C-alpha cells in the first residue's frame, strides 16, 4: 500500500507548487483550508502525513492539526508557516502534537526529508498498533483456548462475555475497544485458583458458603495481579480488577470509585457477565434484561441502553448436529460437551476456535467424546453450507 500525503493551505498556487515538486516521490493530495481538509480526511483518507499551513482564515493550522489529532491520531502532522516566532511553535507542538515544524519558504529537499521521516514514523505507529490490536489479541485468544481445556466453566463464560462486550463496544463506538475485548477474554483468569465445583455452583444459582464467596470475589484482584505483569496491558488489568464493581460504587473492590470513574470496559464487562449468568441459569434474553433493569444502581444506564440495542440486532442462529470434523470457526456450542468419562470439556455458548476444533477432532477419533455435537450456526454460514450441498436437517 502506498501511503498518501495531504497538504492543506489557503493559497492554490502554493498547493500547485507542492504537487509539481513532490508528485514524483510521493502520492500527494491537496485541499484549500481546514474545513475541506477535515472533509478530505473523512472521505479520502487515511493519510500517512498531513501538512498544514499556519496562517489560514477561519481555522488556522494549530486548530486544524489539533482536530486532526483527535480524529486520526495515527496520521503524522507537520506544520508549515512563514511566521517563525517562538510562541507559534510552542502552540503548534502543545495543541497539535506536531512531528515537524518547518518555516517558509522551505526548500523541496527539506520538505522531502520531512515527509520521508513522517512516513517512516507512520509505519512504526501502524505496525505497533497492529501488534497490540491484532497480534497480541490473537496470542491471548490462543492462551484462553488452552485455559478453556483446563477450566472450561470459567473460560466458557469469558468467551460468551467477550462476544457481548464486542457488541456493546460497537453500539457505543468505544475507543480502544481491543483493550476491552482482551479484558473480557481474560476476565476469568483469576478463577484458575477456584475449584470447578464452586464455579458450577455459581453458574447454576446455588448459594455459596462464606468461604466459597470470599474465594470467588477475590478472582478479579487475582486476575489483575496476573495481567499487570504484561507490558502494555495495564489498562486491561484495571478493567479486570473492576469487573464486579457496581455503578453506584458498591461491590468489589471496596474502593470509592463509582459512576464514570470506573473504567468503561469494567462497566461493560459487569453488565455482560451478569447478563450471561442470568441467561445461563435458564432465563430468556427478555427475562434476563428485565432483571437487569430491576437492579437499581448496579449498571451504567448508557450501557444498559446499548445492551437493549445489541440484543435487538443479535445475529440469528440455527441449531445443528455435526460431527467433530465438521466443526467450523464461529460455530457456538449449543450444549455442554463432555468426555465419555464425564469430564466437562466445553460449556454451552463457547465459540469454536481452531485449537479447540483440533482437540475435539482428536478426541472423537479416539472415541473419547459423544457425537454428533449440538451447535448454533449463524444463519449466513448455514446458507453457505446449503449452497455447497453440505447442509443437514436443522433442529428448530
């Protein structure tokens, strides 16, 4: 992919000069003024580097680049001005987070070097973002798949919560949603210190003893302690720590935080986990949502509204029975999968991922699990199966 550069100035002659001087080296786009610049960013981006003149009517370069930073923080910002006073430079750096500050008239070779450096910086930023949002997320998904085999009850719950949190993030247009999704995926990691029997009691609605309740309420802190040691996941650890905190400030941990002071991801996760617990106990989505509404002070009202919207647009699934080798990524376990020995392997609601699929296929080959396996298949995927002639009779 060839990175694009946007020049914003109020003088069309200057913009034409940039095009003539730099078009053989770079992919250049130009616009007159800040308002058109913001429009170009929205409709013709992304731009690796954005160069703006300081003195423009209506919206000057400092104001424009400050808005650019808010809307497309990955784009590298460069300021060009004929007014080289110190205060202009200070304002540009502080308000627009400028990568380079160049004065007019600026020789083509100086501009070229600045643009080349800007593109290199953009590539570094994008690469780091991809590492954090994609590679790290994928690696953690593999980790949670492995942990699912060790503690299927807890990590089955995390899998279901992650899907709901993802839907809530989309409804709320949450920033850094990858952090919130990773927090959901790892939300139950503290449960590795809790016995499977206690977890089964919780998910089936059986009352816990005082000792068992204390052990369970400690799992968010345990999870935070485990995740805090991973670089760049400090915010994720904070979300995990507050996943059981009520919006009104009650709940664990027993700190004074309440309302918007609680991390947004934690507020989402609290609602998603509680909703999952209600549905897992046998309630319909509608009944579970009504119970959520009755719990005054527990949840952020904005997120409850987002949950209502997410449930109304929830993807439709078809129930199917498939052999282990027919399992596909994206299918949802519709009934707990147990080994012939009786050990729980995967809980209802867990999404089939490649590692888990391989595990189940291997167990099926050695006759360690019962087949066929009951799953939910997204309707779109079911239609594709029908078109390829692999569809089987569905159970309604």
